[in-house]
C-alpha cells in the first residue's frame, strides 16, 4: 500500500487486464470510490482520515523510518516465521481465484 496524492490510498495490486478488473468488482461495495488507473493500479479516495491513518501515512512516507521498519521489523525472524506459516496454510488450499486483503501494518498484520 502506498499513500500518493492527499487522501488517496493505492494498492500494490495491478489489474493486468479487463478480466482482472472484473474479478475484483464483486468484492467492492457499490458506494466505494475505487478507480483503476491507466497503468492498472487500484486506488481509493479516503474521505475521513483518522489520526491513526495520518500517523501511519507519515511514518511510511518518511524514508528513514520506513527503511528502519522494513530492516528491523519486517525482516525479523518472528515476522518471517508467521508470514511463512500463513503462506503454507494458503499454499495447501491453492491461490487460484483467491483475493488477499491485508488490513493493518506491522508484524501483527499477518
């Protein structure tokens, strides 16, 4: 996830084709202000930012702070073990036709 323009949240998901866009549609609320940019990035306008969301945006948009997080937390053995355990669970069921939603940030989001 990236914070681009003010009040816009973009995902790392790229819709590669019209078919990918159609696959995503059933999971979207009709009222959701989701757009897919020309290069296939899914973006949504967030009308009401909470103080926690602003803090998260500011933290991960700060190069030194974000780098420290990814070096010390995201690359930690504890995080890697939990991430791999979650992936093994999904791998056994298969990834075809699945939608993965990551809500949150930090080691607790797995």
